[in-house]
């Protein structure tokens, strides 16, 4: 009697090359001195009943303003690209924008990369194991979950979307003071600079 060994795993080199992470360009550039120079983005999950939904945001690193956001039931490239497309429609940045993200496949997807190249955006990604490279967005998610979502349960997507919209547009961008901005709101900080 002899054991049969079956090949369980086969490396897909071609696929891996397509999804390689990009370098972290934020390490070599100065802090932004105006809006639309550097944006950062990430996705987080939010509990909705017995399932999770996903929130993608795009944040301007100059003013800490949430430029756009998108809420969806699926974590995929369409979620990230939708938030990014909305940010471009809202702010219309010039070419040369630095867009920093984590190393998620939703940002490495071909559709997302094509959109970034088409708009003259330089894409930057976190170093492996360094979530602090994207600290501003992670800080926003911590604030959102602590101030809005903690000890609150939402039943419907419509209810959650309304609360997130009210929080971002009615409080975070326009009323919440940020110590990194000299205790000003993101909208106020953009107005005086």
C-alpha cells in the first residue's frame, strides 16, 4: 500500500505579478500645503444586524476632510473605485495628486489602477505590516465608530447610510474640531488656507 500525494496548491505567478503592491511615496514627500495634493483612502466594516457592510472613504490629508464616502454590502474594487470617482467629481483635482491606500486588493484591482492612471494620479501604498502609514484614515474610522456606532445597532442599510451621511457632512467636516488643524474644523481650515 502506498499513499497518494495530490498537488493541493499551485502558485499563480502571473496573477501575483498583477497584484503587486506599490511603493510608499508618502515617505519621500513633504506634508501637503493645500487641498487636493494628497488623499488617503481605506475601507472598514460596520456591523448591520447579523452581517457586515463596508464603508470606503477618501480623506484629504491637508484638511482631514472626508471628500467622499461609499457604503456597500460587498467589499470589492467597485466600492473603492466608486468612492474615488465621487471624490474626483466633487473636488476635480489636477494631475499629480498623491493617492495613498492600504495594500487591499480593492485598490490594486486593474479597474482602480486604470482610473488612477487615466487621471494622472500617483498611487502610494502602505509598507507591509505598517497600518500607521494610513493613520489619518484609521483615526477617522476609530472616531466614527466611537462617536456614532458604539452601542448603537442599525437594522436597515438606509438607516445606517442616513446616520453616516449626517455624521460626516453635518458634524465631522463642519463642526468637529481637530487638534492637528489648530482646533478648527476641516471646512474652516480649508477656508483660511
